[in-house]
């Protein structure tokens, strides 16, 4: 497995090197002359420089670089909490430097860094397929000893620990949030129109038809980044067939041409044709706030997204947040699929470590501050639901209490498809699904391409 991970990184590095070639030029004559002169100093000068370089190296080794997604509040404040506390209180001379990058740019930045061997000391991810690649390529260290010597095993929900475990070892610590997909809806708007929250897919479609009849687009949606649309597909496929068809398809025991995936794609095609989504959604950027603005402006009534979006809405406008309610994705009343199944994650962001020895111990110590009583309370105050046992006792907001209840009652929770799958297969899923939303590809063709991509990945993996 490890050599395959290295080959994946090597291919990425080759692509990066090729793309960088036009910018690689030789120095001018004056630059070359200056370089020559820089090596013509006395032995004493060289010795001083070496000494200075050694001191700088020692100082750099005491810096723990931490990459994450906290570019905006509330995540910015939360992600900065533990490093700030650690920097002020640790007695080992280490300093954590936080580098925050916006969501989709972050994913690319992390892959580029790893492909060039410049991975940070700590970084957040969503676990799943990408984390497996990071582990197999040597950019994530097992932390079993540190973890079990701490108080964390007794504090986390069991499923959260499992999600950060691979091949029997712990590689990632969950932080911030229980994040399950569900529908935020404008309760005030529903009440004004005499609508009730749907519990089945047929009821959801009836609500959408009523909203359209009143000049309101049912769903706020911006799908330029592609993963937003996947939320709809994942939930429909799960309601039509459960979780097993996806897991079996991913490991090669089933197929992405299973009936539940075809039906999910056909439903989304029908919903697009009916106008359930904003016109031009595939060219609208979620990262630029276009999706949530449609919701805030009340030109749309619902938004299917991770429950963690609630803290963002609360931070943007508590007044608007108080107009909302939340429901899990409605069930299919024509089958007996377990209605408690959810799509989501018990952690939202997981921190992994690319360092060893004393530096790893210091980095791990920094992360424990997130799970301190003060850190957990900060997350709760910011509208988050940390994956801690008994967290329901600290949640007072009625809407968030519904999210916790659904998560606690779920018999199983499927990680987001684009995070569970290996990156190459996940990209095919996102690309083809965006075309289904754009009505430029039939659901059957999208399913066929997914299956082919996964078969190709499995064949290469098993070589």
C-alpha cells in the first residue's frame, strides 16, 4: 500500500514540475556574480554563517506549523483557541503557527504540499480515502500511545474515534463538530404558506411544488464546487437503498450502477427540470456565499447541507437563525430502509500529525486544549456540537438539540462520498454528478463512469 501511495504522490509531483517549467529561468550575469561573491568571504564569516544557520534551524524545529480551514468565524476563533492556549502555557519552547486556507483551496494546497514533500506538522482533513493516501505516503503518524495515555479515549463518542482509525491505529483526532446532513428550512415562511415539515420524499416534493406555485425556489444551491450537489445524491441513494450498496460498490463487492444510484440520479434530474434548484446553480460558487445568500434573502425556503452550517448562519445573523428549523432528510415511504441512517461525520475536522518525537508530543498536547472543558464550551457557544460523550447536556438551542438527537439515534452514519472514496474516484463522482444537475449527462451514464473509475482504481490497488 505504501508504495502505491508514493506513486500517487510522485505522479502529482511530476505534473507540478512540468507546469512549473515555464517559470524556471536562469539568473542574470549580475546575479551569478553576486552568488560567486557570496562564497568568497573569509573562513570566519563562513563559520559565523554556519552558526547562525544552526541557530535558525533549532528555532525552526521548535515551530509547529498547523494548517486548517478556519478562515472565517466561528471556525477561525475555534481553530485559533488551542494554539493560543498552548503557546501561552507550554514549557517546552514550542510555538504553533496557524495557517488557515479556504475550503476547496485547502484541499488542493494540502495535496500539492504532500506531493512535494512539504507537508505541515499538523493538518486537518475529513479522514476517509484522502487520509488513507496521506498515511500510506508517510505524511500521517500513528498516535496510539499518546492517545491512550491521555483522557481523550474516555471523552470521545466511540464512532468519532473509529473514524480517525485506520488499520488498527489512530491517526487523527476529531475536533469541532458533529456534522450530519439535513434540511434547514425557513419555518416562518412555511407557517405563512401553511406548509408543514416533510417527513417523506413524496411530502418533500409536494412542499417543493407548493413553494414553486408561490414563486419561491425550494432549495438554496450553489454547485460550482460540485460537492454541494453530492449532498442531495448521497441522501437520496441512502433513502432508496441504505448504506450497504455504497460500501459494497466502493470495495468492489457491488456496483455504482446499482438501482439506488440510478434512481437517485433520475430524481435529481427530475427536480432540476421542475425548477427545485436555482437557475444556473452549477456556475454559482458556494465558497463565495452565493448559496447561503439565496437562503438569507428568502428567495429560497430550504437548504440541504451539513448541520455545521448552523453555526455559520448563527454567526451571520442570529435573527435569521431564529426563523429556522431542521429536519433529517425525508425517508422513502415506499421501502423499509432504516429511517435513522444519516450522511455525515463525527468530527467534521480531524487533526493528523506529520512529525515525530518531542515535536509530536507537543503537537498532540496542543490539540488536547480543544477538548478541555473551556474548549468544548467555546465550540458549544459558537453553535457547534463537539463529538463528546454527553454533549447533549450542554446543548440548549432547540434546533441543535434535534441534530444531536438524530445523531445519537442513528444506527449508522455514512461519511460523505467524496471523502470516503479515493480521490480519483471521488472526482469522477463529483464531475459526473454536476453534469447530471446541468442536464448534460444521463444518470445511467454517470453511474457507468463511476463504476469504471472504481474498477480501474481497484485493479491498480491490487497489483
